[in-house]
DNA sequence: GCTCACAATATGTATAGACAATTAATCGCT
DNA sequence: AGCGATTAATTGTCTATACATATTGTGAGC
C-alpha cells in the first residue's frame, strides 16, 4: 500500500479509483493479485467505507476487479483488454443490466462436404466444420440469436464441450488463439427462421453483427449474431435523420 | 409513476434499476423525457435516497440516463443503441475511467484529385475528400491516433466545423446518416509516424480498428484508429496461448 | 428593460453505523 | 484422521443525515 495516495483532484472516490486503477494499468498489481480490503483502504485513506466501496465497485462493474465475500477483491484477468471486446460478451451485458442470463442450444451439426455453407470459409473440403444455432436470453426473453461456424481443426476440443449447456463464444475466446477479426454490422429484416427464434414478427429490423476470426491464414470461427433492432434503436442511424 | 413498482427480486437498488430500465426499453419514457427526481422516487419506493441514487447512477454510468444538477435526470438519446457503439467513443471511455480527455488536430487537408488515398473510397475523382489526423489524449498521454477520410459530399457541413477544437467522430455520428459499417480489427507494429504521434517505440504492437461507413452506396467516412497495444493486452489474443 | 444578488431545486459527495450473506479457517468431538 | 459446528473475515446492501455544487428562476434596485 506504500505510495498509494490521493492526488487532491476531484471527488475523493475518484481519486481512490485512480490510485487503484493506476496500480492495475501500471502493472504493479497483476491479474490475480488480491488488493487490500475495503477496511484497510478505508483506514489508509482516512475516509468512510462507503467512499472506498464506491471506488472499488465502479472498477468491479467495469470488469477491472472481481470481488468475493470473505475472499476479497482481486485484479481481473483481462482488465486491460476489455474495451475492445465489451460488445461481444452477451452474458456480461445481460448480467450487468441486472437481468438473468440463460442459454439454449437450438441446432448443431457437422457440415457435410458439399454444403454451401463451406463457401463462407476457405478451408479444404475434408476439414470438419461444426455449425450451430443457439439463443441467448435475458430474463427468459430472447436477446440474441447466434449462428456459428467453427473450424474443428483450429479448435478440436470444442467437440468435447457440452454445447447444450455452455455457449461456445466465451469458450472459444478463452481457449482458441486468434490473430485477426473482421466485423460487419448491418440492419436486416428478420426472415421466418430468425423471427421465430427471437419471437418477433417477420420483417422486424434486426441488428446483425458478423464476426470472422482468423489465426494467421487459418479461419477459426464465423459468428452471425442477430439482435432485435428495437433494442438498439438503430433506426435513427439508417434512415436519414436531418 | 403509476405502475412503477418493485418486484421483490434481489437487492432493492437493482429492483429500482429494473423498474426504470423497463420504462426506458419499454418506450414509456422516450429519450429526452425527464424522469422523477431522486426524492420523488425515494418517497415512491419508500427507501432511502442513497438506494435510489445507486440505481440511477448505475444507469447513468452506462449511458441510459443523463443527469444534471438542478435540471434533473433525463433519458439519454441513444440509450438503446449503446452496446454496439461503446468502443468508438474514445472521450467517453476516457472520462468514464475518471481521466481527463483532451484532443489535438495534427494535420488536415483536402485530398488532391490524383492522390493514392482516393483508392480507399470508390468515389468520382471530382468528389472532395477531407483527410485528417488527430490525437485523443487521456490525462495528457496519447491514447488513440485517428486518421480519417471524409466524403465531403456526404457531410458538407464538416467544413464549417472547427476541427482544431472538436473531434470529427462524435459530430459525424450525430449529424450524418449512415446505413452500414464495416469493421476490421488487427494488430500492427507502429511505424515511425504512429510511434511518433503516440509516443511509442517503433515496432510497438498497436491495436488498429478500421471502420468504413456507408450510407446506401455512398461512402461516408473511413477511420483508422490506432491504440497502443499495451493498453489492451492484446498479446494473449494474437500469440498462441495454449 | 437590464443586471446582479439570492433563493430554490436537483444532483454530487461524504459520513457513520447497522445488519446480511458468503465462505475460509478453526476448533472440538468422535 | 475425519467430520461438523462455530467463528471470523470480507463484501453486499441499506438507512439517515449533512453539506457541496451547479443551474434555473425570481425579484430588487437601477
């Protein structure tokens, strides 16, 4: 705790926040490190516990810290890389909104050698490709429909994963290396299949994010994520607004 | 306020949060609407002000609400579309981290008719294109280098903008309609120019986000955003991790 | 009518204290 | 040694209160 101090700049809780964040981004507190408890920090800074609490909670909300009762507060694993990935972790978005996340596997198959879907991926005809459709729900209401193609050669262990229970996205991010990602965001009316899964009327505008991931020259996975457009109010964006 | 009520599920502040968020996403409170003051909500729910405050603050932090002293709390403009855009508003990222945002224009010019940079944009040779380089700083330290090409025909008013004071990104989002965006994320070593602007050593890994925006068939703008890679700890992502 | 001072309002920050919930460690019993 | 109950540490939530700060509205004085 030596050297951890306020800078007299702005509200106290922000000063404390900065002090802690500085330790994290400055690599003095690496991921996994346990930081001092609220009480210790409270005493150290000479403030009330609620003030310390606010600083720490805000960092925890943003994913820099993880907190557990009786255990303490530790520096999160990927504290620093978050900004770029925030949009992709549906579960986190939902849980941060205070809603209950649930998951459902709809379909799953190994793509036959002559299937058209292979054209989306420049791989040898013999390469096994896993295709699946699943649904992410927020408080039981469909939130995102995910269609995904996975190169089994790039991620062989995925076949051992209980896909009816675990969504593939977070697992892939954690277990399969990749070097490049391509994104494409567009607005598309829902066809029958999507409308059905997301419980919308056919033709409802959806926000579609397509994400292709590569490891060097090897394609890893391709995800197509459908969101009910109304959630995002994209309308103002793709109809003239002036 | 009629009908706004707790659901007995989880902590009270989360219940209040849900109740408010429900009004927002359910379109009962449209963007611009002023929501009841903390005191009113406090009385309505029969809790202490700090509890209401926590619920509202968390929504404000995530951008669903905007708060101003004496004015009150209003529903933010793009409350619903936020998840998809979070990564692009540097200023917000910086200010949410409790750091001071500042901005600097480095270069600006109208691209000559025979310039190679035109190839990035499929437009007629006569179309005026504005090119610029600017820097976004966090607490005075370079945070993001932005290189941008703007189709002046799609955004004529940009020439009136005091670009040495205002960053073009937020202005474009607010004033120019677009229908599609393409993104590409990659990791690239900094060349001399980037290293110089971002105050890095040549060869330091940077996270580069390229974003092309279209309005129907008309290209609107192309942005290339450089981040010092160390900020994001991308390393684990583009070097094999197993 | 204009300007300046002041009041009113809403949020921002901070304190001190209380009890609940979770989980690791410990101690005692068999 | 192993099991179970108890204790302790740590965060989670909540209350009641106080003063600070920003901004609008209002009214007095000119």
